[in-house]
C-alpha cells in the first residue's frame, strides 16, 4: 500500500509539473480560476438568453464525458503518442519495465490520479461556475456527477484501448459494445438513466447504482482484456513523398509535402481534419436550432454557420503542426519563415476547402438564401484566414500550448470573440438579410482576411528570431 | 585553411552560462573531437556553429560562412547529426531521405544511390519502408547518420555519434568517419566518451564550464592517457574516483603527468594560447595554431 501511495503521489506531482512546465509555468495555477470565470459567464449568458438550466447542465455533462474520453486516449496509447504531443517524455505510468510494479496496477493508479487531478483542477471550478443557475446545495452533487461522468469517459477509453491489445477479436468486441449502446439509444431504451447525469436529475439509491455500474463494468472489461505485453506490428508505407511531388509538381515544397505526409500517415489520416470540422458543424447546428426553437429567433443559417465554421482554422492548424517538431528543420538549410509558409500553403490546401465544404453542406441543408450564402461564405473564409494569422501570432508552430496556458488562452479567446460575437449576433437577429448588410458582411470577411494576413506577416519574423535565442 | 574558427563565443540561458568565451580553430581535413563532461557547452557550441543559436558575444566562421549572419547558408554546406534527435515519426526513412534530398536540391537518382550505399553500409536496408516511429533507437540513429551525410558535405557536426549503436555498427561508423576525413573532409565531433575521442580523433579539445582548456593529439600522448588529461583538466576529484574503484586506480596519476601538461598556465586565457607549443604531441599541432 505504501508503494501505491508513493506511486500515486509521484504521478500527481508529475502531472502538475508537466502541465505547469508546458503551459506557462506558474500561470497554469490560474487555470481553475479561468475555468470558473468562463464557465460562469457562459452559464449566465445561456441562462439570460432563456436556455433551460437542465439543458446547460446536460451540455456540461456531455462535454466532460468527451474530455474523459480524450484524456484516457492521451494517457494510455503509449510513449509514441506522448512523444508526439509532448516531446521526449517518460512518465511514471511507463515504469513497469524498470521497477517491480505490475503494469495493470500502474494503469489503475494512473486512472485514479487522473480522476482526482481533474476533479479538483477542472471539474470543481466548472461546478462552481453553475452558482448563478443552481441552488448552492446542489453544487456538490453536480461536482460529484461531473467527476463521475469524467470517470465514465475515461473508463470507456481504457476499455477500448485494453480491447485493442487483443487485436482483431478485441476490436470487434469494442465495436459491438459501442454499437449496442447506439442501438439501444435509437430503440428508445433509457440509456441516459444509466449515467451520472440521471443521478443529478433524480438523486436516489437506484440512480446512484445505475450510474455506478457502467464505469465499473468498463473497468472489469479493461482489467480482463488488457495485455501488457502487446506490441503493435511495425507499420510500413510506400513512398508517398514522391507520389506527392508527381501529383502537383508546382507544390514542390519539401516542408509542405512533409506536412501533408505527417497528417496522412498519423492516426485517422485526412479524415481527422474532416471529422474535427464536422464536430463544429454539429455544434453550429445545435446553436442554430437552440436559437430558433428555444429563444425564438429567426436565424440566418449562412451567416451563423459561416461564422462558427471559421473556427475550423484552429483545429486544422493544430493537425498541421501536431506531428511536426521544429527541431527537424533546425539542422537543415530551411529558414523558419519557409516552415511557416509551408504550413500556410498546407492550410490553404487542406483547411480552407474543408471549412468551405462543410459550410456549403450545412448552409444548403439549412436553406440559406443566395445572399445569406454569399455573406456566410465570405465570413467563413475571412474568419479562417484571420484565425490562422491569430494562432500563428500567439502560438507560432505549437498551437497545442494554447490549451492550458491561461494567459495565451485568454488572449486567444478575446481575439476570437472580438470578430465572432458581432457577426454571430447579426446572424441571429438580422433575418431577413438586406443587400447592404450582406455587402457589409462580405467586406467584414475581406477585412478579417486582411487582418489575418498582417498578423501572420508580423509574427513570422518574430518567431524566426525567437527560434535562435 | 581552417574549416572552423571561433573567437570568444559566449552563450547563457538565463543564469546558466553555457559558453564563457570559447575560442578554437579546426583546420580543414581534421577529425576534431570536443570532449567534456555533461553540461560543459559541447552541444551549445554545435548549435551556434550550425546557426541554430545566436551567441551572446563572440564570432564564428564555418567554411568561410558566418553562422550568425547566414545560418541557412552554413547548413547548406555542412551536415549535422544532433544528439538524441529522431527522424520525423510519421515518415518512413525513404520518405525522410527524399525530404532531406529535396531540401538540399539533390535529384532523385542521387538520393536513391546514396541511400542504397548508406543502408548497405549501416545494415538497415530492410527497414527503409518502415515508419520511423516503429524503428528502434539504433535504427533511428542510422537514419539520422545517413541524413547528415546525404549531400556529401565538406564538414559534418556530430553530437555523440555512436550512441545507441551496437559494437559492429560503431566500428563501421568509426571507419566511415576516418574514410571521410581521409577524403579531405572535416569532422567536428562532440562526445563525453573518452574512448571514442581517443580512438577516433586526430585532435581533441577539452571543454570545462564553457571554455576550451586544452587541446591534445591522442596519438601523441605517449605514456599519458587521454583519460588522465581529461580528469585533470575538468578538475575531477580523482581521489574519489580511486576510492570508488577500490583503490585499483582509474589510471589517474595526478602528479606524474603534470610536467607533460606544459600548457596549463597558458590555458587561463582560453585556448588561444594552447597551441602546438603546449601540446605534447610529436608533430606540430598546426590545427590549433592561431
């Protein structure tokens, strides 16, 4: 037991040091305050706009479940994934090879650490942010169910990762399990009743037991299925570099081709770019339907979707840089400015068309008028160009650092909100769209693109100098 | 003619001084080793000389190019093998070499021919289409060695060249470096492995706390061993080493070899004074001359 305590303490310390080192040192300590402030403002704004408290609480549980899924993935897929995200890193969870500790036990402690760490650092301030909407006496229960929801997401990922160590049979079982849940939901079975959210809605012994069972079952599956000696086979690939060169000789830019290969060879290939933009489409659709049905506003789908889908610039740029290490170029005759130019070219080839394609699908699906469509298109392209420039200006080639650096993230949030909020408001209140207003929105899109270009142009020389300090 | 010249290079990272006025010359055609304990400033020296870092003070010239003013120009001319660097995870070695070849304006036929030669020499031909992230550390090191030499440069900078390699490949790499030097090229090697430096280098410079304190020709040390010189110059606690080895002696003869280190006094000003006159080597150590 003392060994477990020592390992757990080391893991918690390690997690804190990892975050505080990666994401702004002591500024990371302000992260919970930032979460509470942003969460509180969001809850207040939604409440003021007429959104039901139950809807906001349900949305928070969904977001926390997704975060749990993602956290489990990063923690457990192994050293390569960690290296891709964090550089050369060795975590305590990987010490079974060098210490007399069982891998299964280490993973159990790792999960315990994650639940405790994020429950305090992220979920406690998130629960506190609901103070404007809920009676104070309900907040402890909300914290508990949010933490339990995070655990559910974490356990689901762990179970899938554990099953994946059994190769094809394990993956089939995982797919069948996920399919069964989806089928049950489609068949109208009360799937939500077996989640922590149901416990929050109707506290009681039955709902508590129902909420407790899924994570415990998933943990049992993980413990049973996990094969600590599993080694995935080495992956091979035909030479795609020359295929790219042949495909478009005019793009014979080595860093550009490398960037495209990084995206296509990493897990999910080009589909992950499409999928991450698709999630934004779903969020946009949710917002539009919320505005129409709950708040009673007549929405301009073109302007609304075009504005929100401008945010795809950040996720795409993240994919274009996540698998790259700037030190790769430090030993080659490649100027830092050329690396940024290649990223911009890759963004133009991969990011802009993805955002525009999703925009076209969503706007046409929602019945945008030609004028609305045109204005939304200009905003979609303009906001993407602006956000690309803003991201480069704030984070250079490592946009990942945004996520937990409180100051950077606040600056980014502000930089996004300044152009996005006004155009979103227009999209929600200005129907039907007049020709002069449509023209103004098109001009706004062009201006945003210009600002993005200026931000990019000023940022590159600065990052170029900083790379050699 | 010198391939590398530095004068009073200084570099600090916050409160930490990595280089405190490093001055050195490496003549063309020499296999030069920079030897020092961890944190002595070896990697920082390479990073400055290859234009990756800007020094706080001092000057440098590499093949006649100033790495501060023209970092890309320097890297066009030289090859660099950094310590602990891996090839890009989501490329195969073959794709990585095509990438490096494109950056260096090599045509595809040249890249293919050189890759085949190096893969045969280092014994990883079967792994050319395996994703780099799935290669062992040793195989990744072989890929990085090939990338450093792909454009047949006149000068290579190598940081700990034999790390992660098995003994057979270590010998192969040593032979490759000697052949490369024999063809008239220059090797600047950084290591903390004294045996590697003694076995491989024409001349060795010892750095301590960011300064070059002496240079030696291993072949001309006579009875004295490079280890002895190194321990003395870096100020190691040789008594402790003796104790740790049970009194059998790590070969540290602190008193006996003082006479041969005639240059000690002049080292105080940096390495400029530590020239052929102070080296105990048999031939004139022209490389160190300033």
